[in-house]
């Protein structure tokens, strides 16, 4: 028989930031998969798919139905590597006295002439997850051992390493001697080396008695050894621990099954989605199960769940949990905007009563939002949370000329973002009726883009206020660079502290940061600052009147994670506050449909600068969060769930 037992050793060497090395003895088995039934009959102490001191079970490898070989061939067929495979040898550590410790197994796949077609490394971590690395393109001579392969790291194994870097494999033949070397390489240098080496003895009843059964502690003590070494590295050597990311690669083929509570949450989510009416939604679960909702073939969206915590979050926190789960990498989709657009279209058809047990989570989110009221101090804190991510961050993806962080106005579908932002500025200046003789007040000036263009185009004087120190610094630099310091005055000021009067007032998407209880005060301040006959031009995102009260009572994901303290007003809420301040809307135009392409352009620019974001310290979770933010908002505007109004406001004439 070709199957054999290796009397072996394993060694781990870490090179930095803390150098560390240890080794331990192991037994490793090379099974010819075609010989497993024969080994089961002839080798005492070994069992194939049955209890025995040394046992190999199909269920411990790969995924799906059938034998190990049948499962392997299905994966290789999907990967385009199944052609010409005549024989498979599995280098692994089987169950020993029922104990499982098998960090990595290697499936050597041979052609009929004995050459290696490919090798599949099946990696297990201590979280019950399993991943396949299909090694089919050797570097160097593919007919000579050791075979050399290179593969990007895709799977979390050690808490002391993140997913950066690549593996370099050196695999010997499975002959009288065996040697497997795996290097983890990052930024051109070795981070970690793992080596397995040993000599072969026949796999029969005598060698099992002579080697394995005489040294049972060698088998059961390996995992405690590794845990002890990890404890030394962390607690004594102070090596930092990286949080485990959620598996999100198609070749991560096994994760722990759902807990009883997660199964209950899955049933609740399934009841919720049973009301799906528009289009079709497909959920692919971690175990490969597929759920489909909705009868229509199109539009269609698919969501892949990587971790059963997704269901817990959704039940506990509703739409907030849905977004948090995406940020955590617990689910992915090939078309995030398309999925969220379809979800928005189905909101009224879904029964939230299915998630009633999430009331406690929603209460906690309400309390958090209530602590973020837009008092003078609270407003500064809330603005810092969003805008003080850094001016360089926003410069990466906003239009570089205007740095306007608001809806553009597209005069044609293919218009560049910068031109569309300029078109928006021209429209607002026309609505405000500004000329060289006027003094304009801008409330919430951002990085000075509108103030600069207003002074440049209309020749007017501009006073612009913000409560963001970071924005103010960059705005001052830009005004000076434009040579407009004689016409543009920038102030660090809250709208509550306004003094003087102006010919016109402009506020572009700042009202969303005011808060329901302060709308009336905002408009009273505007009325007091407006000269007789002057105009106020607002650009403001709104939510439909019929949804406003429910929205106001239940903060959403955007309010929790992107705009703390934020609140989208309704047209009715604005009208009521204006009326109390002696103001009224004279003209209104909804430019909401222009926001979807604006957000799409921002998202494309954002993702194109992923490497820059990484260098600036914005990790993958942060980038997922902002992708979700852009797509979430784009879906809202694309469906009409959200609007963006340009309002001309003047004195009320009773």
C-alpha cells in the first residue's frame, strides 16, 4: 500500500515584531484515498468513518456530500483543476482517540503518470472555520520537488497576524522523507515560518502500536503547547492581537453552526422577509443553504451571509444592525446599491412585528441618539465626529476644485462631477438674486467652496460660518489662495450667535444637523439676520411627511454611525417652524434625483483611493462603513424615499 505514517516534528518561527521559535513532535499520515476501505479492514486500531483509536471521517474534510475524494473533485471542477487527476494522497492528522487537532491538510492530486496536477491546502483555525488554498501553478519546474507555490493570504489563522501578505509554499514529495515549509511574507520580508518534516514508516497495525499508541500524550498535548506559546507571546512578550475578521471568501468552506438563539433569529428574519413583494431576494447562508424571497424574476439581488451573527444583529437592532453587520464583514453582495434599492422598495411590505424582540436594542439606540442633542456644545461634538476625520480624507473623493459635500446639479447624464457642482452653485446664486452690491451670509460653509464661487461669480461680499475648526482652517487657506480675503470673511460661529443683517442667506444641506427641537430657533435667527426684502435659499434633504414622526422616534444607521445628532426634516416640519418665525416658502424645486449620481461619483472616487485610505489609517471596516453610507443614501434618492429641496424663503406677508 502507498499510505504511510510519518514520525514527524513541527516548528513555528516568528521573526517580528517579536522573535519566537518552538517545535513539537507530531504524527502525520499520508492516506491514498483509494486505500481507505482496505486500511479500515486490515489495520487494527484504524477506522474509516467509524469510531477507532485512529479514525478518518469524510465529514472532517471539505464540504458537501460523498467521500473526501468526491467532495474534493467537486471543488476542483469549479476551480477548473479537475482534469487528468488519477490519484489523491491526503497528508493529514486524523482523529486520535477522538481528539481533533489538524491545523492543515494537503491533498496531493496526481496525474496517471505520477506528476502532480495540483495541491489543495485545507486550513482549519481554532474558531471552527475551514479554508481551501488551491495550489495549481507552481513557480519554477513543475516536475521537480520541492514544488513551490505562492498564494495571497485569505484566511485568519493566528491572532497575531492580520490578512496582509502572502504565503510561499515549498512542498516535498510524499516519499521516504517529507518536508513542508510555509512562509508568511509581508512587504518583502518573512513574518512567520511553519515547517513540518519527518520520515515514513509503513501504515500497518504494528507501526500504530509501536509509535502512536505508545505515545498518546504526544497527540493530546500539542494544542495545549500551542496555546501556552500564544499566551507567552501575548502576555509576556506583549505581542498585540488582531481581531478576527469574518470569513468572506468563497473558499472558506466551513464555519461554526448557528447557536440555538441564532436559529431562532433566523426564523424571525425569514418571517420578516416572507412579505417581500418587489423583485427577488436571494440569501446564501454560511452552510450553503439558499433562501429565496419574492416571485418576480427582476429586479434581483443576492446577499451572502458569512456569519450567523448577521441574524442576531438584524433581530436586535433592525436596520442599524443590518448596516453594522455589513461593516463587520458578516455579509456581502456584488451590488450593494442594487440590493439596498430593492430593500427600500420593499420596506412598506415587510412586517416589522417579526422582529419585535429587537425592541430592547432599538431602545438603546434611541437613548444614544437622545444623548447627542444639538445643543451648542453637542453640535460641536457631533460635527467633529464627522468632519474632523481630516481634510485630506475628504479631498480624496470630493470634487477637488469645489470641495462641495452636497448634491450636484447634472445638466446632462455624462457631465463631470465638478461641472455639476458648479451648475448647482450658479442655480443657488440665481435663486438668491445676488449681485456685486450685496452682502451674503452662508450658514455651514464647509471648506469654503460655495463662498469662493459666490464672491468670484457675483462679486459680492460673503460672510461664511462653520463650527468645524478643521473645515475652517482649510477654507481660510483656500480663500487666501483664491485671492479673495477682501471679499470672503470666514467665522467659527454657531448660527445661534449670529449678529448683523445680510441681503441674502444661503444654507446648503446644513439644516440636517439642526435637530427638530431647534428648527424654529434656526429660522428665527435667519429672519433676524435678513434685511427687509431679502431672500433665504436653502438646500435641504427631507423625508416624506407621512414617515417623519416614526423616523424621528427611531434613529437609523446613518444617525448612529455617520451623522450623530443628525435629523432629516420633513417639508411639513420646516413649514411649521418657518411660519412661527414669520417666514414662508416662495419657491421649491426637488433636485433629489440628482443626488443618486452625485453619491455614485463619490463612491467611485472613494474606492479608487483605497490604497491612500489604507495609508491614512482607514481600515477595511471603515471603508465598508463608508461604502454602505454612500450606497444607502444613493438607494434612498434613487427610489424617492429621500428628497433634496432647493427652497427660496422670504418674509411671510399676512
